[in-house]
């Protein structure tokens, strides 16, 4: 018991080391939410390009998606930080957000496109026959089905994106994982720090799943009520 107390003391209390974990948690949340929201916008744009009438636009979108999905996250971030923006004064945090956004957007575009493919073309044609405009047919027929099909994968991509932020320590960004590594190097004991980070990642993922579950339940209840 005394050993555990001492471990907790040197890991969190001495030199206010708990601040490393709090700051790291903030950076992790910032990277996760910023890259995911921006990635959602990029994913929608790429998905629209995949369904454009121009063949060159469809090919360009597919090439962009394949490129960013095929490169390991750490390699992509290092290329952006040390090659593309190596001579710039752009903060590394912004570069990391850009890299994570590009990768997240590519995956989300694939998710959105796959979800749209679940809508039968005949349903849209029937809606147009009933007098709906192209936008109304998409809004009232295709979109609800697309959301239902995409939400589980959308949720999983958020959690995957959060997990991918754990590699940003290689670019000197102090996220939760990097914070635990710094503290462990000072205490010579990785147990408490790594357990703390593990619990935090698990807790964030559990909260996100709960939020998506509640949103899905309320949406279905709203549909039934309507």
C-alpha cells in the first residue's frame, strides 16, 4: 500500500506532474475534435466529388482518398511537418491537425459514399415521380437512410481518430501519451502514467459511444412521433 501511495505521489503530485496529464488531455481532445469536424466537412466534399458528373473529378477524389488512406498516420504527419512545411513558421499543432484532418476526411468520404449506396435508386425515382425536387428527394428519402447506415461507422472513425493522435508525440506535441512518457522518464516507473492514460482513452471512447447511442435513440423516437 505504501508503495502504491509513493508511486501515485511521484507520478502526479511531485513537481505538479498532474499538469502534464491535464495539458495532454486538452491537446488530445483538441486534436480529436478539430480534425474530426474538419474531416467531416472534407469527407462530405470528397463524397460529393465521387458522385460528380465529371469523370476527372471522380477520379481525382478517388486518388486523394486512396493516397491519404494508404499512408501510415505517423509517416503522413512527418512528411507534412518536415518536408511540406519544413521551412515554414506554421505551428506544429496546426500541421498535425491538418494531417489528421486529411486522413480522417478520406476515411469519412468512404463511409459517406458507402452509406449513400445503401439507398435504392428506385426510391429516389419514385420520390421524383411524386413531384419532389432532386433536393427534396435527397432530404426526405436518401438522407435519413444514409444517416442510419453511416452512424455506426462514423462513431468508430471518431474513436479511431482519437487513438491515432497518440503518435503526435514524435513531433514534440505533448498529448496524453507523450505526457505519460515524459513523466515515466522522470519517475522511472511507467505503471501509474500508462494506466491513467489507458483509463482516459477508454473513458472518452465510452462517453462518445453513449452520446451517439442517445442521439440515435432520440432521432428514432422523433421519427416515430412524426
